[in-house]
C-alpha cells in the first residue's frame, strides 16, 4: 500500500510489511519511523521479506502487482463503497480502492496507469489508486482526471492509510478499516508493543499469496485472533530500530 512511508532508507524505517501466524492468516504490520525491522533486511534493491510497498504478490500482464481476493473479502473491503459522484477527489485525492467498469478499463488505464499501486482482484476489477487528482497539472489534465474517474469507476472507498496514528494511541480513537488483513500498528517509541487495530471477517490467507513469494513472509508462533498486542522483536532475533 503506497503511503508517504519509505522502506528501507537511511533517514526512515517506516514501512508496512506482511507477517503470517500459526493459522496461515496474514497480518499487515505498520511500523513508524523507528522500525523495528529484522537485521536480515538487505538493501532496498533486494527485499528478502514481503513488504506492502514491494513484493505484494505477482505481477500481471499490465505489470501491476496484484493479489486475488475472494468474493467475501472483496465484499468486506468495498462494504462502505459509494458511487464516484459521492467522492470529492479534489479535497481528498489520495488513497482509493476503486472498482472499475470493465468496459471502460482501457480509458481508466490511460489516465491512471502510473497511479495504480496494485490490483486486489482481477475478477472484480478492484485497484488501489494512490493519487487520482493532480492539482499541479494544467486545467485540461485535471478535468480529464475528474471526468475519467466519474466515467470509469463504478464505486470507490477512500482509505486514509495512516488513519490509525493517534497522539496517545488510545484504542477508542482508532478508525477501523475494512481490510481483509489483520492489522497491527506500532507508534514511534520502540518500547511500546504493536497493537491490533483491525480484525477481518474473512482473513487473507498465506495460500492466496503466490507460492514463489511465500518464503519472504515473516512467521510468528502465535495466533492473530488471540493477540491484541505484542512486541514483534520478542519473536524475531536481531531486530533493530532507527
């Protein structure tokens, strides 16, 4: 999921990466600037474990990273979706899960191809688009983006990818996502545990990730369904922070 985060980098260790539990459930871990990340992480050109900025799944014929959600997972992800005319992409141009009209897919790709981060379902035409309106572009370009969004998108969900960040990290302030992953987030201080902030109705499973990518998953001897919080460096040797 493309955010303002980078991984890895000399000035920042913020990242999102995938972890699998004893039941084969996948969790998305979001760590702030200080990590922690395993020492096994090599340089940015050759990731040995699966981040959500890279290695999301396989690459399709359009050179887009993709995972194929089940029908039930798509239903959960898009449960709060609205028609495109209900969304203000000018004030909120970032971070959308969109379902596109297959008949207008070519036009959608012509305008938004370089803004598609990944595909979550070819069957349902679900894509994550990280930037749908560029106010710095000429007016005719902005108008085309608006018109194409309205014409080609059947429904969309606006997702704040950093919605879990809160000053005091109080659970009651957390805005829930409708993602098919267990989600954990750790605030800046590495002494605090990662906290579970999303429990999916139909969890995304390890066997939904292409087999050739599964060796990159970090495996933990616990069950996400039972763990509301924990420190991941208690399970992985040689973790480092910022």
